[in-house]
């Protein structure tokens, strides 16, 4: 049974917020569907509840759902009643399949569950007790490494942020979208922490308003100055020279540098190109998928029409209308100035340099 709020409280400081909490026999997620109205944790007691939290976007963001899936598998193995290590591994394979069917676009999820499966395979000669112990340790390593990875992205990305910069960001790429620090928004946080004056323009990010609800919530916690804008204001502000650069995240990066990210990213990239503005991607190397030659091969999730026809539960469109709701779009690599990873800043030619950084 999913429970809410018990024994989990938020601090007033963002740096003390833990979007994901592992607690022995349960996992708590800061419920992103409730923000900013309620700061409430969703507590999951089994792996199926974790999978549903990912599917329903209670937890979201490419790195975050990778961490959540890894921890979900660990929770499932911990609570399994199977008697032998082989039976535990067979159950792990079932869990991997369940998590892979939750959301199709962000490759971090697939990377994390495949890593758990590979580790499980290497533990087949262990006792069931140790099999469980070492898989839990592996999931916690994925969790902790995600936070450290994002801090490295912040430290590297700061060199692309100038003092008195004005940066446009899209969707949410902060602590909420990761294990607890942030990718694109993590760079902004790090720059601000180091004394650089930066102003952020935040797109509302329809249809679920991750920018309006989540990014502004994080920036407000950090006291970083910002303005919220509607998704269709960006070109106007670029033309008025109020925006100096664009910094966004990624859900999957193809071998040639094409990037899948929240719907609307492609539009912003074209606008940035028209106005001669740098367009930066911030993402961990786990978001790089060298198995796909280009963005044309990236599966794009199409979500429920209700997300478009309703806003915060209130219907805003007539009944019985046709709706399209792709959750992501693909930005061709020719529009991207650089990709900031934890292993370095990658510049064109992306096909060559992404392979180097991925395999380093």
C-alpha cells in the first residue's frame, strides 16, 4: 500500500531536501504531482508501487527515474520470499521488465535496470542473503553516484556561465529531476553558490507545468532571481536581447548528438539559432545512447490527452476533441553548441567526441 507523509518532512532549504529517501524496507519520493501546493512524500512499500510512481510521474526526470528504478528493484529483492539465488535472479528479471515498460524515452531508466541485472548475474554464486545485500548496495551506489555526477556537471558547466548572465531553462532539471542536485539547474545553482550573478527565465513547460510548478519552486528556495514566462514568450525575449543563452537537460542523447528532451526544446533550439545564442545541454553520460545512430531512432512517449485538456484537474477544453500529447521532441545536433557531462564538456563533432567521453 502507498502511504503519504508519514515520518518524512521537508526542510526550508533546498540543499537539505531529499527528493528520494531509502529507508530499510520502503522508499519515499517527494511527490512532484503535488508541488508547489503540497510538499508531501509518497511512500512505496514494494517495487510495483515504485513502478507506478514512475509511470504516473510522481517521480520524474531522467536521472531520478533511473535511481528510482534501481532502488525499486532493490526493494523488490529485499522483500522477495524466494528461497534460492536463482529464483531471486529470475524475479529480478521480471522486475526489470516491469520497470522498462513504465516510460520509454529516458535511457537512464534502462541503463540503471540493466546495470542491476548485470550485477545480479555476477552474484549468482552468492547465498540468497548476500545476493540481496549486494544488490541493495549496488542500487544505493547508483543513487549516491548520481548526486556526485551532477555536482561534477555543475562544476564543469560553471565555465559556460558568465557573471550577470541571463539564462533560459526549460522543464525541470534540478534536484527534483535527479537523486538530489540537478543537471542544467544544478549548473545554475553552482554558479550562484560561487558568487556569479545570474538571472533565470523559466518556461512554464506545458502541459504539466514542470517549469512553473517545480523549477520556480526550487529557484525560490535557493533565492536565485528568476522570471516565469509562458512557453511562447521565448522568441520575443531573445529578440529583445534579454536572454543570453539556453541551458536545458536531456532524456536521451543519440550517438550523433541529437537530443531528446521535454517537448518544446526543439522550438527553443531553433529560436536560439536564429538569434545567435548558445544552446547547451547538461546531462550525465548515462543519458548517452551510442546504440542509436540518430534522434530519429529515439522512442517518443505519447501521454494521456487529459494532460492537455485539463489543468490542475480543471477541464479547459471541450469534450470529445482530438489531442496529441508527445512528451518529448528531438533537437538535431546542428542546433547544439555543447553537451556538458560529468566527464567533460563535449563539443562538435559530437559523433566522435560523445563516443570518447562515454567510453572514457
